[in-house]
């Protein structure tokens, strides 16, 4: 900081920092909105799968094609299938965000070396 102050660049550096920080916060906000939209779509798809299985199971029980026990077993199996799929989509989104951050850090480091 002494070098910056000795050349009277502290205001210019502050302005650059604020501009870059505002840009980074804007990008983080946009990513959060995008991630929330993806999470919402995954949840909606998961719930729709449960409702389809529920409707089909109730229909089959009413028609006498299956028993209530089989219906409950199918619902439980559906839970064990859909939850890992939801978790995988969340993890993929997290990996993508870390990849973008890594690329930005590497670009900044390359600029600093030149």
C-alpha cells in the first residue's frame, strides 16, 4: 500500500477494485438466479414423477390389477431412484460453478505474470 500511496494511485486503485467487485457480485447474483431456476426445474420434474407414479398406482389398485402393498413398495422404490438423480444435478451445477471460478483465477494469474 505504501507504493500505491506514494504515487497517489490509491483513489484509482479503489475505483478499479469497486468496479471489479461490482462486476463479480453481479455475476454471482446471475449465477445464483440461474442455479435456483435449475433447482426449481429439477424439483418440479421430481415431484411430477412422484405424482404420475401415485396416480398410476391408485388407478391400478382401484382396478384390482395390483395390491396396496405393491403400490407402497413402488412408491418407496421411486423415492430411492429420484433422490440420487436430484443430488447428481445439484453436484453437476456445483462443479460447473467451480470450473468457471477456476478459469477466472487462472486468467488473472496469467495476466499478473505478463
